């Protein structure tokens, strides 16, 4: 086993990995940019090394700086988490060349599945169902011709895309030409790859993925499936396991296909095979393979009793005995909601600033990197926390998630917490009749007051005589301010306010 592991990431996932390293008795090394000098992953790790200024390209994506930090601290392995360098085959090769273990798939695995169109070719060769689609397209005219042949609607995808970036749904030929230019631009800017291909788009689709783990020698086990259908602009919002209303035979076929694909590639470590499921036809199609730990891995851990980070670290050290000792059973239901620093009333614009008060319920598993006083930077992904609940059955888990979100409090900047509370009570989610389009039909009505001009500082006195506080931009339902205070004079004062008391008495 390793004595020291460097975590080449930040935020939620860095804290998550460090927690497992401590449980295993393995030393941890954090890396941080100037923007993250005061972040929780820095204080939680045994050692921390500055790797550069705030922009990710000059810090968390700087392979030279990260490898130098590993050499300086004597780290024997690097865990990349998700995002950043986690699916960079070149970085994985450099680690191995320097005698540092890359905790994840092999470089060949990453390359084989890293481009969606080559992954489709592998799946097709194995007889795994694919949505009607194309190879890489040369230009917009080729895309228009392919769309006309396949039939609308279609979806254009960047072959190197991820996280919902580089996808456009097209309803007609004119939209295809416009989307082709946009997707090409996004692919080049975000992934340094302008390759684009096209697939048939299923309007009421469900997004179902299978968690797998392999030893790199052809032995692969599946740890159940997750339903990730509740998405906003192709970005997952709520994930759960097991997938609701999934026929047993279909579930078995999905798992069989995932294992078949990854076995053929001699897949190593944790990975996720993603499928598009058409519930009306009880049909599924291969989408892509993610060669890393997923953001939503926690729900799988809750129902399997497995620590996937522990498995990844032990596997990288050459110990895969856990594949023989795990009983292969899943128990109960688990659901996760992602809390972001973003403003749903302003087209989900990312928010930055200082969190003045952070409270989460004690009866939920909360993966987070924030505490009172944490500064949320504009340089990185705005994920603040993942709230995970587990119960014996789905209805109980749904109520648990609703209660956990109600019991969460985040003050100081805008978040999607109030919107998540509404999502958790939506008919689509509560019933389990989810689809990737369900949230597009959800009408969010924020209960907020927006300050448009400056004015004097103020406090608010409520009727019992207790000093309350009001946080600019945060929904009033989350505030201490009493509703009866909303007189004409008070509303004028609030709208004129520029600075407010930022912490409760």
C-alpha cells in the first residue's frame, strides 16, 4: 500500500478523497491555487503545495506543477478525482513514466473511451445497441445531409465533450448549420478537439448509467445502475439508485452490456458506462464511457457498502482482492442532489463571494468543501455540496431528500437550493416518471428581492424583539426576516439597502 497520495483536484472531490485516505491511514497531499489557499481541502490534507495562480490552466491543469509537487513531497501515487486531468491519457502516461502510480484507468483505456465516436465504434463491434448516428462530420453541409437522413430531432455532440458541454438539439436543417459552428467552437475551446458527430435525439429519454470496476486483466464487476435523468441543460442535478420503473430484464441487459464493453477493453479501476433509455419503447442505446470516478458515485456507495475511492487506491497498489469478497448485493435506495453557487432567477448565472453561514442536516451524507466564511471563486465549477440520502425504499428516500434540502441553509450568495427544493417536490421526481426533459418544464418562481441601487446599512428588528438579519439576494423563505415586516416603508428601505448584517446574532 502507498504511504502517501497526492490529490490532484480541489473542492468537493478533493475533500472526499482525503477523507478516505485518512480512513486508510495513508498520508495525503493537497495541491492548491492562489484562489484556494484557504480552502478546506488544503487544511484537511497532511501536506499542501501551491501549484500556481487562480486560472485552472495555470494550476490544476498544469501537469508539470502537479508532478513537481508529487516529487517534492514523495507522493507515490496521484488521484485525479474527476474533471481537470482525470481523463488525460498524456498525464497518466507521464505519471507512470516517473514511477508515480496514476489512480485510475490505463492510458489506453482513457484513449479508447475518451472520444465518443471511437467509443461508439467499440460498442458497435461488440453488438451493443447504438442510437442512429454518424462518424465525425467534415462540415455543416455533411451534418445537414446526415440529419435529413436520420430524421429530426437530432443532437450534435462534440466528440471530446463532457459535463453537458458541446451538445445541441436541432429540430430542423437551419438549426443544424448554426449548431455545427457552435459545437465545433465549444469543442475546440473546452477540449482542444473540434470533432463533431450527430445522433438521433429521443425527446422523452432517460439517462441511465452502470458503475463498473475492473482489474485491468479482463475481470470486471458491475455495482448496479444509477438514473441521472433529471438534468438542466445536459448537466445532472439529481441522481439516484436504483433507477425507478426500470424493468428487471432491461436492468440486466444494461449491466450485461456495460460489463461486456469494459471487459473487452481490459478496463482498470472505476468507470461508468452511460446509456440512453427510451421508456416508451423499452429500448436503450450506448452513449459514452466515463473513465473516472463520477460526481454521483456516492449513491452507489450507499446501497453497496463499498468505498469506491478505497477500491481505486487499493487497485492502483495492485490489490484487487475486494472483487472476490464483495457480495454483489445492493440494498435500499439512495438519492443525491447537487447544490451549486448559481442564481436560478438570472438564467443560472454562477455566483461568487463569501458564504456567511453554512448549515447542513446531520441525518444526511453531505459531501462538501464549504464552511462558514468559505470564499467561492469565479474561476472554477460552482458545485458547493452534494446532499445524499438513503432509505429502505424510494418513497422514503424522496421524503428524506425533501427534508434534507429543507434543513440546509446557505447564506451570503445565491445558490440553487430553493430551486432544488421545488425540484424535489415536482410531480416528475416524486412519481419517478423522470426524463431528461422534465426540468425544462419546471417553472421556478423565486421569492427574492433584488437590490438595484445603493443606500445605508440596516438591520431588521422582528416582533419578539430578537435581532434578525436579511441576506441580499437569498430567497426570503430562507431568511429570519418576518413577513409582517413588509410594510411600504420597510420595502423601500430594503430596496435602498446596499450593505446588510451578514451573520446571525
